C-alpha cells in the first residue's frame, strides 16, 4: 500500500469514528447544531479521502494506462467522476 492510500485509509477511519460519534449524539438527543457541525466535519474528511484516492489513481493507474496506450478509458473514468461533482 502506497503512502497516498495509507493517508486516505486513515482519513476514512477518522470519518468512520466521526460518524459513530454523530450516531451517538443523535441517540443522546444532543443539540442539533452540534450534530450538524459534526456531519460537516465527517463530510469534509470523506472528501479529503476521495481526493487522496483520486490523486493515487492519477499518479499510478492513469500514468500506467498512458504508457500502455490505453489512456482513453482512464480519461472517461475521470470524466464520470468529475460529472458527479459538477452535477451537485
């Protein structure tokens, strides 16, 4: 596992802990704004993990595909990912 994936994995584990905490906050009937702030924090951590995974993909999978003259399928994958972000 490369360094980018290790950092992404840690970010996902952190987000998982945050989500478990959010569930507990809801079950404990905590203040809604505090819950919402924790949801934003976990969402940001998920976005960070996603960016790290996509960086790893670009630095490894896409470069490898270019070297093998198979870049078009990797480009289409990236376009699909970007279209999900832009549709929001």
